[in-house]
C-alpha cells in the first residue's frame, strides 16, 4: 500500500504562515525566520521577507539543523 505524500506548499500560501524569528537575533533584523507548514517548513531571510523562502521537508530541515548543531560549517 502506497501513500501519497502531502502537497508541497505554494509560495502564495506562505504569506499567511506564522513566522518565528530566532531567539538569537536580539531583536535585530539579521537572522532567519521559520514557519511550520505541517510536513514542510519554510525558511526566509528576516531582512527580506518578501523574497522567496526555502521550503524543506521536516526531515531535511532536521538534518540541516543537526549538521550545524554539530559545529560543522560546510555542507558536503
């Protein structure tokens, strides 16, 4: 039995998303923001919220965060 994966969010749906800013930003506009989209998450630059966001699966976002939490600064 196969399951159909959830549909990837469209860019226009991100306008109404609940965006959270990193607590490390100190209130400045120099960090990233993240929105929980269910099976996906979106990441955007807080200085340019009208530009395209990066949409990742939850597992890809977890892998990315784990990579940087381990102190690695380069992918690959």
